C-alpha cells in the first residue's frame, strides 16, 4: 500500500498508540480528584503541558489542549470575537482558509460581526499590503493559515504578525495544522497571539490538538463547566489523548531535525515525474511547502483517477478532506482564478516522513498507465 493522503490524516505511530493505551490503563484518575490516582494523573498532565510548551518555545500557561484543529480554530476565532467585541466587530481572514475557519467567521457574521475576506494572488499567497488595506481601527482579529491544505502555499505570517503587533486590540491567529513538523515557524518572532495544532496530521490520534494562547490574551470560552484549563476549556482532561499528542509532536519534530531534506527531495522527484506527463498541469508553486503537491488533469474526472489508483492500493485525494463531499470544484483553486478545467480536475498528493522515492516511482508508473488507458477509452 502507498499512502499519499497525509494532509487529510496520518497513520498513528505505534509508539503514540502505545502511550495512549499505557496512560489509559495506569493514569485513569481524574486530575481534579483529591486522591493519589488524581494526583498521579495531574502530575502527568503538568508534564505534558511542560513538554508541549518547550517544543513550541512558549510557557506552560500558554497551552490549551483541545480535540483538534477545528476546536482550536473555533475557540480562537469565536473566543476573541465574543471577548473583545466592545473594541470592534470587524474581523479579517483570507479566501482560502480551512472550512473550520471560514465557517466560524460565517457564523460570527450572523451575530453582527463584519468580516473582510482578503483574496490571494495567482500563487495562492495573501500579500501583506492586502492585509494592511483590510485592517481598520475596529479590527479585533486577523486569522491567516500558515500552510494551505490544498496548494501547500506558505503565507507570510511573520510579516503579518509584525505589522499587527503594535495594535493593542487586533489579535493574530494562525492555523498551523498543516505546517507543524514540516515548515519552521517561530511563534514569538512571528508575533502570533494564537496558534492551532492537530494531532492526527502528525501521526497522532484523532480527537487531539492544542491551541497556543499568548499570555494576557483573553478568550470567551466555548465550553462552560468545571473550570479546567484556566476556565477556557471546561471538561475533564483527556490525559491519554494529551500525552499521545505530545508524543506525536516530539516524534515529528525529531524526524524534521534528523531528515530536514527528505520531504523536499520527495517533492522534487514527484514534480520531475509529473512534468513528464503531457496531460498533467502542476498547480502548486515551486516555493510552496515540501509535503503538498496539487496538480490537475484537465478533461479527466479526478474521482475516476482516484479510484483507479485505489484499485492499485495507492491512496491520494481530490482536495481537502473537509471539503471532499462538496461540489467537485476546488474552492481554493477557484480563489486563485484557475480555469474550470483545472479547478474541477485537481488531485492532491501529500507526504509524510514515512514515504519514499520508490513509492513515487510506483505511483508515477500507475498514473501513467491509467492516463494512457483513459485516453484510449475517451478516443
């Protein structure tokens, strides 16, 4: 089997699963309980905070563990909007954000907030000048993803963060779900106020994630209850999930450190192969992230190619998994003004450190044969 759909989800590391099972069996106490089992669970939880914070270069108090990227994005966006609305009700984001961001902003529009959706250029990158033009005196939040989940474009988040930093009540949120462990991002240097991560994108478990929240930035919580996690995310903590997330973070960070060129080499090899196929048009810019390659096969239904590859035990996707049940056209590719024959025929390859150049060769040969067979059928 060849798995090239790592931006949708990743196969959990065995060590991550083992950590989850070990904690579930041995640290099942409620960390709020006033007995030894509770104390043991709380001690493990504190250690997880410390380790996650160290890897992100922030303080323990700036970590909120969540159920994943969607919750982290919603907590950041709605939390800021509801908490700071007395300072303004204008929000800014881009047209190519993940659905968990775009839908959160649309929901806030129904509550009376005004949102400016900043367009991107032909490469899928939002320009700093466009953000500057969008920001007003009453803007309380700007949310820009680091790595686009369909194109792999890298957004200028540090430049945006530096521009926003002097503005006391304009907060900056970054969706880093697709970037962590693949493309470096210094939270402090980029002047980020909130940052979202998801466990299942880095060989962790689904239902795990975190939100970095800069000290002194306040949120209106989505969950009210027992007051866990500083009253920002009530509910008994998922200790096993949290420990497994930290394990996954550590493992992908080690892979990035020990194999810094691996994903770049895979991307270069794949692009070289795809460029030799006359039916294929590559949509991802050269300077995009190393693990995502988007390409179109105009005139062919992408689902047909996906299923033909699946029959050969090769798994790829047509677009973002969170948008795969919507109409065929890619909203991201449409946003960069590609013609319909490309927006409706796009495929996405996404790597992890487990993939190899040998797998790319097998994929290339399979795709080559599929396209040859399809062209003969189509006459």
